[in-house]
């Protein structure tokens, strides 16, 4: 039996690309999901202590079991490890603890491979008697906010030389790994077309007397608040609805009367909001993190058919004819005012039709074919080496 250990974020915490892919990859290979091991050393801040306590409680509630009580099509391991520890003793203890948890799901004779979306997972290399590693890179970790860059970069440098194959979410990231380009493939993000195109009831928070421009995602430093304020001030008859966690100071947005901030919604709730917005926006700043990003919400916006206005960034390249790129509040306001002429049924259908061949399922099956080829090659090489050691030849 082939087992795939997957290092990602906490299962069901937010719908990452790895979470979208694994249910399909796991249809013919047994997946063991490992919740986040973290990518920065914890501090003694209230936020970090709270997160650590949540993990302890979750582990204790599970008793000796390692499977999550959240719905998942495979086992979910909840590791209780200290991320990016400088202590050799703690690193040794981390390996022992996680290896023991994983061993509950691996039998003697299983062929074990490891998939990681987190570069620092490579410090567990060899802990599972694995055959090899795969690296799925969806972000430029050197530019990603909230990451201990100085500690993570050496792990990634080592990982790219150890991985049997690397999948990246954008051409920008492929260029970053040009030194091993023969082992790098671009697999851009997919979309659940059915979820975002099937009609939903209008949420109660949406105004009936005003058109709505909406956004969902983290309100963080890479969001252009100036642009949002300019739009809101130029279009007082519009409602701007921003859904997501607040990771930076948003007091200026809160003070604007026609801007409404809502807490994060589940992924299943988002289509209802998106489908009833008059337009959706991607208000990103021009920064290294955005240069490397390939936002899932871009395809989700398009799959809903909703008109999209956006600042410019590289991942737009295949879809520039489907979106309206704006540079300032004035051009954004003008685009919104012209929606009565540009938001046609034909335009909505075109956006949705372009997403019909970009499903997560098709992305996953392409990756799975690559994985199967690499696994088969490895098995053949092992058989050849064994035959040599046994003094035999292969027929």
C-alpha cells in the first residue's frame, strides 16, 4: 500500500490549494494529513499562547487518537510540536513524537512518500522511513507575511534539492527555482465551478437599496486600503462589503459609512455573497508577495460570473480579457458606474465558461499522473538495486 503523508495547514482552517487537491489525489492513494507544524517560532504573546493552548486542548480531546473530528476523507494528525526550534533536544523530541503519531497509520511494507506545502517540514526527513519527498509551493515564502524568513529559507533551499518533484502555483515561482527547473512544474490553482456557479439565496447582510462591491479574504498589509476608501468616497450610493479576518489596522475603513466589515465566513457560505454582489474586487498592493501569488479567489470570482475589478498583478495574465484592471479610485468608480452597459448575460457566461476546464479535479489528476510516474521509477530503481545486491539480473 502506498501512503502519502501531507504537511499542510490545519485541516478545515481555510480552503488552501492543498486542501482542495488532496481529496482527489487521495482517491487512489492513502493520504495522512498532518496539521500545521508552524513556520515561525512562537513568542509569549497572548495570540501565540492562545494558539498553542488550542492545539493542546485539541490533542487532549482526541486522547491517544490522532484523527481529527473535523470532516475529512482521510486521517488528520494533530501534531504537538514546537515549530522552528533551535534546541537540538526539542527537534529530536519533535521527530520522535510526530513519528509515533504517523506510525499508527503506516504498516510494515507500506511505500511511504511525503508531500509538503511547508518548507520546514523537511527537518522530519527520514523520520517516517519514506521513499522520497514532493514539494508543493503556492507562495513565495521569502516575501510572505507572518513567516520567520531567516529560519525558513535554509529549509526551502535544502528541500528543493531533496524533492523528487516540485509543483508551483505560478510561473514566477518556477523562475525562482530555475536551478532545478527540470524537476519543476507549474500547476495553477483550480476552482469548484459547481459550488460558485449554482444559485444561492441572497444573504441578509446585503442592502436592497444599494449596489454592492465585495471582497473576501484577509484584510492584511497587502490590501490597498487607500483604493477602497477612494472608491467608497467617490461612490457614496454603493456599499463596500469586506469579509474576512482583520490582520492589520482597518480603523479608516471602519470609519467610512458605506464600508461594511464582516467576519470571515466558511468557504461554503461565500458563493451566496459573491453571486449577489454587483461586482467583486481584488484590491492588492504592488509588492513581492502579490507578484508571486495566484489567488484562489480570482477563479472563484470568475466562476460566479460576477464582474471583477482588480489592481494589476502577474497571475491575471490568462484572464485579462475577463476582468477590469484599475489603477486608482477614479478608474474603479468609472468601471462600476458603467456596469449597467458591460454586465451582460453574455459576459457572465464567458467568465464561467472559461473556468469549466480549470477544476481542482483536473489539476489533481495531472499531479497524480506525475506522482505515479515518479513512484514507479523509484520502485524500478529499487528493484534494480536489489537485484544487483542479490547478484541477479533483471529480465
